C-alpha cells in the first residue's frame, strides 16, 4: 500500500456520532444529493451534503444516527456550505451510511 498513515495521522481525524435532524433535496448538486442538518450535541448542529439518495429516502434519514468527520475545513458545494463529512461504505454509486449499532449520545467520539 502506498497510502500508509501513522497512528498519529489517524488521531487527527475527529469522528463523531450525530443525529440527522433535517433533510432537504439538493437540486444544484452535480450528482444527486441531500442537504443534511446533523445534531452533534455539545459540538452543535452542522450541515453536510451527502450523495445518499439511491439507498435512503428523506423520511428514513430523519433521526438516524451517523458517523461524520467534524474537523475538516468548511467546503462550498454549489450555494451550500458543508461543515462536516458524513462517512459511508461505497458500493458502485450506492453509499451506505455507517452508524452505531445502538443509540448513543450525540457528539460521542468514534475511536
């Protein structure tokens, strides 16, 4: 593997659990996507754009807990400012969200 990282590199990635509290269509996105608002507890509410429309309806996503990287810089996507990166397993064009097996406190750290 050419992309080996150190444990120190990995510890810089801040993975947290959040609950999706709002889902909107994102027609301006280059590829089909939703705009999400995610509650990370003490870290606050953050927005993200996610290309997860093939496996999830907006209704299925509401109140779903997910894993996200919360310490990337903000990224402009069309007219939307994404503040975190939702994590999922990619299979072709489908993205399956990673989430805790049991409900946990929003903002919980993933290690």
